[in-house]
């Protein structure tokens, strides 16, 4: 298969941009200082590239991601940075981990999540501490009780995690730094009370602050690999590496005094739409339908039915989750397929 | 597996509501007057229910949907209501159709789409006519030339299609009717010039107008089966039949003078987000993360970690496309699994 031969819509990774992102992050947070978050790319093939760059431990958002990582031989040290009370699924992962000699750690923030982990035979947990984002995490005051309960249930408490997701986009950068520091001081107090040697936090938006502060022992960034438009505003040394290739299927010429348009074959089922429409370098996006996108080109005479175009998704993570595979383009014109094999919620 | 035992997030279909929707539509548009659009549900199991209700012909948005329908024995009369120049994929579908004695008709709106269909060995086409939506479709003036070109290429032109998608939500209903009528008069003129016996149009928003007008010979509605919140505003006799079941994984009690919240395990990867956040009968939705939804409950004391809740997606079609299966609940407490087997763009 050559460029231009694959069926559309297709996810395209710029291999050079991806490699540059991996290098830039590894320089700031080498080895185990980064625990890459697989939810951003849902691909064991991509994860293997990160492992080869020295990052052997990974963060997962679902037990299905964790099971897939174990089966792919990437189970050196996996953290579920999320709560669950699904004992059946936790048990399946615990069994799989034992079979593959993998290490799994589960976040807990309540008696119910501790009980589920213990009932499933999970050996190690982190206590998830709320550091300001209204989502999961025990309050800093209650977190030590959760740790005690986990130890009383026979599990090892490796430490704490806390996700400052509400601070990723704070501007200016100085304010972001101050607020992340305040969040991490909360987490450090909880860590001191709870014990263990892991303080896991952060993401692509704040990775550099963590590198400077040194409070978190590891950072849970994943979006930097393919890089979101939103995060791109922060001035980080990462470049967008993901586009959707689409074929123009209909061209309507402009009438006198009117505007013409193009239609391409990538619609709202091919893009994560929660951050809005994708963008196009060569014109305006009017709207997405299920399997179409209607575009007003800057140069109407340039485009014909059958031409291929590249569109940039507004949000990388959910875009990847809609596709079966990514096509990675290399500078030497070769390409490689990375299956998106960690989708869905079924434990394989 | 009993209710409450399946892993979450899970798509749940209310079997009674679905059956009522099918009955209501079949009454208005019996048999071949409805050509159900499979993009709305992407499931051959659901399509079989519609075939059993008398609708043997179907509309597809992708060639992958078409291939899946052929393989499932639902290839009596399939229309691709979309343009494509992918000769390889068209050829694969043409071959599959021949093997399974299926009938496939492809929409064309330009010389390039006619050439692709002819090159792939497609026997029958409809000419897609623009009736006002800025998307695909030849202008009414150019449509007869497209038909001539298709006939010159050896294909049969079955007639025309035109999708008045811009009129689905027009209020009040009288204006909607007048505008749909004007659109269909454009389509009827094109149909008279082109010949053939098919005039295909419409959707869930306008099905009742088509039933009254009688210009379109068939209506391409699909969303009525599971029914969208948006379409629910139109006063049609269809009821929402799809929810996402989710488990509460974290509860944060309200501080003095503050608001508490719940977190459940269905996030923006489990919902079509292009029409906004899902809704919840028992509280407000604050925001969706990849695998979480943060909710402010009306009755904070009512909810515990492990409780299951049901959320209503803002847009049914892309929500279904994110899941592997639908769990159909019957009034007698039994349930059935409908695989979502028509996802993606790969021809199986």
C-alpha cells in the first residue's frame, strides 16, 4: 500500500513529529519519571515505542487498556489511574497479571473501591487524593483512612496519586505554576501521612512544572505523543502529529455572488467532537455530518473530487478511539500500521 | 447475566420503546415506503427487527455498512446514500453482492463518482440531487447530465435521491412542511427529467411530511428507532429508547456551604459529544472526561459508590458507533445482545 492508496477516513501519524515529541518529553522526564497515559493513544504498538525510549511504566484509564497492555508484554508496572468496583473485571486483570508476571496497581479513594480491589486479589494500590479537580479522589483529610483500610485488607499501598486536571490550561504560565505547586503541596502532605514511595500526578499541560518542582515522582502524560491543538497553545516543545486523511467526494462550484463548497468523507464518527470541529489549513469547516464534512476552501478552483486532504482533530484522545488503526508515515516515504487495540471496555 | 451484572459503560435499549417506535413508523410508512438508515444503529441484529416489520430495503452511509448488511443476509435492496470514488471498496462490495445475490445501488452526483461506480462493476445508481443542504448532490440543472453519463457507462439509473437535512428541525411545523414541500418539488422536477421509479428522501425529522406529500417514494429515516433528544422536540410519536448505563465510582460529600458531586464511569469516549453533554434525570451534568462524568445530584444522600445510573446521550448515532454491543431489555426482565457490527470503514 502506497500513500494515497489507503481507504479514507484514515488516521495518519507524522512519524517524525511523533519521534520529536517522544524525545522532547524523555529529555524533561526520563525513564520512570514519566508514566505515559495510554488512554491518549490506545495502541500497544505506540506504547512499545515509548518503552523503547525508556518509559517502562504506564498509566491506564480502563481495565481493558490494562489487560491489553499485559497481553502485549508491556506489564512491567501498570497503574489504573481510575476507580472501579467491577470485581469480575479486576479479578480477570489480576489473573492475567499473574499469568504474565505483570505488576498492576489500582487507584482507590473509598472503602468500596478498596473492598473491590481486595476481593479481586489485587496486591497493590495507590490512594487517589483530590487536589482540586471535582472528580475522583479522597479528600486529603480522609485519604489516610483509605490507606489504612487498604493495608488492613492485606494490600500494599505504594503511595498516592492526584490529578490537577483543572490546571492544565491556566494562563499565564506563572499562575499555572503557582496553582500546580499548591496542588502538589496538598498531595505531598497526604503522601507523608500515607507513606509509600510513589507520588503520581500531572499531564501534558503541566509536565514541565512537575519537572521543575520535583514533588511528583512520576507524571501521567500521554497526549504529548500525538499532541492536541489545545495543549499546543501552551508553548510546550511538542508538535501536532495526528491528522485524519479524507477524500473529497463532492464539489459544488460557487454560484454568482455565492460561495461554493467541498464535501469530504470524514464526519463526526471519525473525529472526537467534544472540543468542536476539526480544522483545515486550506479553508473553513462549515459542519460535520455522520460521514461527511462540508468545507469552504480558500482557493475553490484548486480542488477536485478524488483529491485527498488532511484535517486536524480538535481533540486527539477520543479521535484515536474511533479508529481501528493509525498509519504512521516515515520521512523515507515508508509507513507502518499501529493497530488501535486498546479500545472499548471488554477485557479480552 | 442479569440486570446490573454487565460491565459499564453499557448501551441499554428499552425493548418496549424500540418496538413502539418501529410500530409507529411502520404505520405511517409501511414496507418499502421506508428505507431505514442503518447509520443510526449500525447493527444487523436491529436491522433484522426492521426487516421483520416489513422494511426489506435499507440505506447505508458507508460501504462497510453495506458489506456487513450483505453478509448478514439483509441485501434485498441496499442504497449507499453517499458518494465515493473508492473503486477498490466499491468493487469489493459489488463482488460480495454478486456472491450473496444482493442488490446494491450507489448514489452519484458527478462524473468522477459515476466513473468510479462503473469501473467497479456497479450496476445501479441513483442521482443525488442537491435540494438545499450544502452537502453532496448535483444541482438540479446538472443532475440530468449525471444520469446520462451513468447510462452511457452502462449502468441503470433507478431515479433520484435528495436529502433535506437542513429542514429537519425547522419550527413551527407548518414552516417545516412548506420548506420540505418546496425541496421535494425541486426533486420531483429532477426525477421527471431523469426517469426511473425511485425518489428517495427524508429522515426522522420530516417523515410525517413525506407521508402526507407522497412525492418521495421512500424515506431514509433511522434515528426514530432509538430516537434522539433533539428529534424528540418535534412532537413525533417516537420515544427515546437508548441510554448508557454507568456505575458510580466516587462520591464527594458536600462541604458546609458547598456542593458535592458524584463521578460515574462513562465519559466522552462512551457518548457522541457533538450535540453536547448527555443528560441525567437525577441531577446536573458538570463535565465529561475521557472515562468519567461528574454529576451534581438533586438528592445527594441517595447515591453510593457502586450504584448504577442511566444517562441519556445527546446524539444517538455517534454514541452507538462507540460501543461493541447494545443490551436490549425486555419487559419480562430478559435481555438480548445486539452486536454493533457495522462500525468503522474496513470492508470485512
